[in-house]
C-alpha cells in the first residue's frame, strides 16, 4: 500500500530542495549510517523545521510556526487524507476534479497547526472552516493564515464554545460543506497517552525525549478515546445530514471500525466507505459516510 497517486510527497524527502526553500532546516540535517541526508525525527524542533520546509517548498506557505507543546502533524499523511477526500467530493458532485472556491471543507479540531485547511486551500483552492475548543490554538492558526497572503479569504477559524460538542455551534443555518474531516484524539486518558509514548521510545531504544510530534491534552486524549469521539460525531451528523456531503474521520485503531460501522448502519446512511492508508508501519482508515 502506498500514498495516494496525487500526493506530491512520494518517495524520500529531497532535503537539498527543502533547504533551498527553508534554509533554517539545514541546521537539523544529519547524515545517516548509509550516507543519506535526513533529520533526527526524535527531535521536536527538527520535525517542526521539516514541516515548515515542506509547506514552503510544496505549498508556498512561507510562515508556519507553532508554540511549544502543540501538535506538529506529519504532512505526507495529512495530504493523503485530503487527496482521498477530494476523490469523494469529485465523485459526489460529478466533476472530474474537485478544484476551486465553490468547494468547502470543515475541519473539526484544526489545532494550532491548521494543516487540513492549509493543504485544502493550497492543493485544491477550497474554502475551509477550522474549528477548535482551544482559543490559543486558534490565535496561532489565525496568525499563520494572516501571514500568508495566498491563504487570504480561504480559511475561517471558529471557536467551539462547548468542549462536549462537535458540530453544534460550528455549522450555521444555511451553510453547506462538501466534506468534513477530523483527526480525533486517539487516547482515553493522559496516562494512556504517556504509556504509548514511553513504549515508542523503548522500541527505538532511546531515552524518553518527549513527543517528537508534540500535542496538547485535548489533541491527544478525551474520555472514551477515539471510539467515543467518533460515535458522538456519527450521532450528531444525522442532525446535519443536509448540510454536509461527506462526513469523515480518521480511525487509528482498526478494532474500533466494526462498532462504528454498525452505528452507521443503524442510522440508515446512504453509503459508508472505509479507505485504508498506510504510512510506514502505521495503518489507519478514513471512515466516510453520507446521507444522500
């Protein structure tokens, strides 16, 4: 299984090209035992510099900075999700390629990184709304959007005032979105998140150096974890059935899919899709459903 064929991040990173577009990355370049250029992916600062370089090189986003502790997502995987999302939108709307401002994306939990709205606007010219319960994250995301002229007028950010809600308070009367995307919190508690992180470092044979991709509490865990989060999204989606073409969510643990699909079947949705993605050793699924 490989990346979506339209994903520009195929193969190895071209560090020479990336450094040309973002010279600050050069400070983090190392030489592997095989003699190749790379970065130390265990270092959060190196990962953030790599992301900034990718955005500058491939998407002409020249300012992208996160405060310490906020999630710094791997861009190739996020781009993969959006290219599959674009396929769903094209199919539903009957166009060869979903491109342009007439298409709208809703990102539930955009975080400070704002990566899905940025990639959607730069890859497809879509308009996007990003929501979050963290006002600080939205201020950081807003600063990124404001600093990049090519994002102007394409991205709107909205605060979700109730931490227990997802769609209510965000989708307004009369609005329509071609697709919603979501990267739910994976873990059920802070302790579970910490244990998973410790296990990762043990597999690498290194001392625990924190999370190289970082992540705040509400980005990493919630009560009931991803399965409870997505079940809530599914339940609420039926109340906004006429305002979203495709609802989607990333599912990181395959064992959760049967229960989620069963819930969707009980809602009598028009269609359910399960789209597998693999990035390295990690396999995840885009769960997508529509009501008409």
